[in-house]
C-alpha cells in the first residue's frame, strides 16, 4: 500500500496533481476540507462535532479530524493507498496520522513537497480566484497572509518527515504534466 502526504502551500498544485495521481495509481484522495464538508452534510456525529468548532471560528481538534480520517480509511479497504491533501498541518497531526496508519500496518510512504516560489503562488491563486469565485483567492493581501501562515505554521511539518527520511521535494514549476512526471518518478520507486 502506498500512502502519500502531498504537501505544499496554497496554489502549489496539490489538488490538480492529486486527481492525476489518484487516476494513475488508484489511490484514494483524502482532503480534510472535503471530509469536514461531507460529515457536516451527512450530519454524522463527527460532522456535528466539527461544525460546532467551525461555527465558532475555531480549528477542529485533531482527534475529530483523525476520527474522520479513520472512518475514510476503513470505508475503503480495497484502496491501494491514500493521498493525504491538507493534512497533516502540524507535527502533532503528523504524529497522530502515523499512529493511525501504523495501527493498520500501513505507514506513510513519503511526503512529497511541491516547492513553488511565492510570486508564482500568488499568480496562480489570483487566476484560480477568477475562475472559482473563491473570495480568498481574489485578494492579494489575503493570499500573501495564507502563504505566510503556511510558512510559519505548516512548513515545519516537513522536518518531521525529513527526520524519518520520508521527505522528497519536487520542483513545482512547469507544465502540469512536467510536475506530474516528477511526482510519478518518486512514486514509481515505492511500488
């Protein structure tokens, strides 16, 4: 089983590449945002709990997020592996994800980090904002703040996986296919 943490700042291409990787390797894409929305829409116990935090503007506690991850993993025993997108965001979440996957005898295989310069991220997100209508992708100040929050709070997670010799950094500039081929070159060494 291949379990990947696809890592990178907002606008680095994680979502775009996840779709392509999912198709090629038959991996299950797990996005925390998607999980929160699904559980809230289906009004599950975990969804109700997550909603109570989100409505107050608080972060959803790690235990709730890990509970959703566990439910997703257990609901797909046929999966050849998972792509974790948007998670983990902290070292504590990385430890919790490791504990969950190790309890199922299927650890994180690699963290693949997409490295993209800040100027390019801003350009991509502004372009995405025109197409998606997402307000947080239309304001350059908000985008710059999101990138700064990523650099300050999320980027340190890379060192957690680097200490385990599981971090691989990928040059995130070029065509979608060029970046995809770089990702595949890493993943093909795991199969």
